[in-house]
């Protein structure tokens, strides 16, 4: 027996396709409209390419990180606004309490001096 | 082929037929030996030439054309197997032993080898086809499959060892039955 390399060369000799192959290709060329390339096609091809898949994964990870940071900052801002509103309410209550005390004292003074006059 | 490309460049669409006729055996055989199915091989070969028709303006030279055709055919074949994993594949273990008790004649051996090639993992299979059908150097195969040359080398060695081993088993069993 010949070496396997030679046997493979013999076994994998080129074969012609079935009769009329070129005509069938031409028929398909003439009937099939050239598809319009969608605007996202290059992007899809880029993402689908195994070689660049890791790039897409890295971009997705970065986007997630940015979204998380934005969300966290928004939460912090809302918390600070809440604290500020709470402080304002407390201050207003304190002022109202002082005013009420003043008014109560005045009323008491009037009550005390009223029957004498 | 350079003349056909030049004619295509001048707008002569008949040049495309010439290009198809020149390369149809290469494209069809690559697909056929990869998939072991004539109708699917023809479908893939047609797809490759349709794609070529749309991209022919970007082809610079006959060498570029050969590289482009081999690259696109390889990718299309590998994609076909990955897209249709249900397509019956012959595994090395499942590959039936010869039922003919006489030692295999050359055509039988060739048929046997083709079946064994189809049973290889898809990347190794394409390396074998490019090496022995297309008679390419390892560097050329590496360029077509976009893999390092050392990977090509190791896949080729591993595949040849597997094929040799299986073929020896086949021939031994054929010899035993003949005795």
C-alpha cells in the first residue's frame, strides 16, 4: 500500500459538479435580486464574528458598568434631596413651634389682664 | 483567468461564466469531501459563486480569487455543519467496517478514505481537504482558515494519525476475513 498521503491525494481528486452547474448558478444570479444591505448588517456581522465576540462582550460590560454608576449617583442625589427636604420641614416645625409659644404667651397675658380692666 | 477578470472589469458578464467553469470543480469538491453529500455540496458551491458574483468587483487578481474562493467555501462548509448538527455525520467509531472480504482495491480504498475524512472534526477535515485536494502549503492553509500555522501542523498530524490507525484496522479486518 502507498503512504496514506498519496492515498489521500488519490481519494480527494477534484470532481466536476453535476452537469449544468454553471447554468444553474447563472439562473440564480439572474433571478435573485441583490439584497439591500441593512444599515445594521455590518454591526451584526461584526458581533457575530467569533474573533470580535470578546470586543462585543467588553463593550457590553462597560455599558453595564456605566449604567450602574449612573444609577448609583442618581440614588445618592435623591437621598441628599430627601435629607434636605427633611431638614427644611424640621426647621419649619421649629419656627412654627416658637411662634405658637409666643402666641400662647400673649393669649395668657391678655387673659390675666382682661378681668382687672 | 487574468483575462476573464479584466473582461469582467470592462463589464462583460460572460466572463463570470468562464470563472465559474474554471473553479467549479475546486469549490464543489471541497464541499463534497467535507459534507459527503452531493446535493448539499452543489447548493453550497452555488452559494459561493453567487457571493462571488456580488463581490467580483473587489477581486484584484487570479491569486486573490483563489484565496477568496477557498476561504469562503471553507467558512460556508464549516457553518453548514454547525448550523445543521443533526445532519448525519460519520464518527470514526461508527464508520462501518468493510463488508467485502477481499482486500480493498484502490477505488474501494479511496471511498473508504473519503468516508473516514468526513468523520474527522470539521476543522481538521478542512485542513486535510486543503492539504491533499488543493495541495496547499501549511502557511496557505493557515491563511485561509485564519489560524496559526502550528495549529494547522498539529491538526494535520493528528488527523493523519487517526486516519492511518483507522485504515490499518480496516485493512487488517479485511485481510482476516480474506484468510
